[in-house]
């Protein structure tokens, strides 16, 4: 599909998709190359190493543990290059992305089982928005008492809602900084799809509601 | 096609284009199933050719494979091969061993309706865990990673099996008659709901009782 290069939004969309393709290629290079080599080394060790005397533990257990750590580090790197599930399922991609913050922010998630696919650039933006939001909240003086992230869709209208409730009033100085973090994401998202966002700050809480019309990946 | 994991006259097909990984996997399988006939294929084309000679008891495949000799490895080739296998061979036990297991979410509907064993093994798993996944698939069990689901996904017919088993006390044969399906289908519903509840075989534990405990914890049965 040709890109209308006179349209800034289409150019932005093209650039986003192009970057995503590049990052996917790099992630696949690591997965198909380096990770496969680590797996091959692991298998050779597992098959050829004897057991420790009077034990069911491999004599190469320390080396196998080192390989596992190396594999996890590289796999994490691949996941940062390209969010897992991003091309196939926004709910699963979000579920994966928020894992590091679920315990620290007492975050409950509610995502539907079925979800019509979103254009890649929209899905990526939403993931980055949520990651930026949760990273910022994790730096606040104290964590929320509870927080919740939900995805919902009615016909072609989709919404992403985040709420955080705190046990004590928040420092008013925190709100502008958070808004500064969120606004570029929200404004860029509005370039890609008809969308509206409501960001509400209360003395002891904060909520974000982003709604957009679903333009399926095939209609772009 | 489900069977116990006896190594007698067992035929396994392993599909992987990475020679060192393939070699390690085959060595591990030979140790565990010394009497098994183990065939290998390095491309999607070669895999289909092997299958034309007769179905193995289990097919183990990577997702990133070339379509044909000389072509680069691609996830799409593995996904399309698996799609055609699920469509054409509903009774084939399958293990997907890959560094790209998350891509399988694209085939979730087809995996959900597969009638035989289907397990997913991240290639980074220790060998013993990989062999456990092979054993489970040979027994007709299902294992899919938790992060491929947003929550507990249970179909009405699986719930009905739980209800008939734990509230009415029916055995599989009676449940099959009650809901008008084959007994084999009832056993398959059990593996589906056990995978949804993350209940898998554990030494010393009764899997049906574990299923009941988890089902009650999740509120699927009173």
C-alpha cells in the first residue's frame, strides 16, 4: 500500500511501521541466531554431562544455570525491542507489558478474551503509554492502595481505562509531571485514530480513560 | 491419536533447521525412547514429505523454519505448516518447541479444536522439562503457556463435563452418553479444561481431584 507523503499523519504512520519492522528484524535475528546457539550449547551439555556422584544433579549444573541466565537476559532484550504479542493481541501484549508493575502498584487487570486487532502503530503507542505511566507511578513517594487497568470494546468503540487509588492525598506537584509524560503519547495517538482522552486528578487518586474508534489493521 | 508413552514401535518426527539444536533434541529423545524410530526434517516441505509416508506418533517442530531448502528460516513458514497440520491431521500429537512460542496465539482457535495431544515447549526449557512435554503430548494432553491467555477460558461443554463429573458423580462413559459425544471426546474435554485451569500431571497427585479443587477455587462449580 502506497503512503501519501504529502500527509504528515500518513508519514508518521509509515515511520512508525518502518521502525517496528526494523526492530522486529533485529529481535528475530537474536531469537533465530544467538538464542538458538545458546539452546544448542545447553542441549549438548545436558546430554553429555555426567551426573554428580550419588546425585541426580548434572555435573554441569552451574554452567547450565549460567546459560539460562544469559538466555533470559537476551530474551528480555528481544522483548524490549518488540513487545511480545504486539502484532497479534493487544490484551496479551498489555498483560505481558504490565507484569513488572503488577505487584509494586497493586495492579489488577481486566482484559477481554477476544479483541479485534489494532494497527501495529496504535497498539505500540498504547503499550508505550502504559509503560511510561506505570514507570512514572512507580517513582512516586508511595505506591497506590490499588490500581486497575481495563480494556473494553463495544462494536467499533474501544476504551482503555486506568485508575489508581491512594491511601493518602498526593503531592499536587506530581500531577503536572505525570500529565507531561502522558500528553505526547495521547496527542500522537489522536493522529492515528479518532480518539478522546480524559485525564482526571483527584486528591487521592488519578484516572485515565482513552477511547477510540477501531480502524482495523486491514482498513489502514 | 493418543497413546501411552511406550517406546516400542514409536515413530517420532522432529522438524528443526538448526543442526546443533536438532542433534541435541534427537539425542535426548533417543535416550528416553531407545526403541523409537526418529525421523528428522529441516524444512516445511521436507516435513510434509515425511508425513506423506505415514503419520508419526508425535511430531515435534520449531516454528522458525525454511519453507524449502535454500530459503531463510521464517516464523510464517512454521506457522503455516502448523496450521495445515492442525487442519489436516486432528489426531496427530504435536509438540511445538520454539523460541517463538508466543506467535502461536495466531493459531489459538485451531489449537483449541485440535483433538490430540498438543504441548508447547519453550526451547530454553531444561531437557527434562522438554521431555515431560513430549510425554504429555504422547498421552494426548494439552499444555499451553499461561501468558497466551488473558484469564480462564472455558467452553460450555467443558463446564458441563465438570458439572456431570463433580455434581452428578458420573464417569466418562456416562458423561459421553449424557452429552451425546464419544467417550474419547469427553477425555479430550478433560485435558482442555485442565490446561485452562493449569492442572497438569504431578507425581503422587490425582489429576481429577486437582481439577475439582481448582475448578471450585475459580468458581466454575459450586
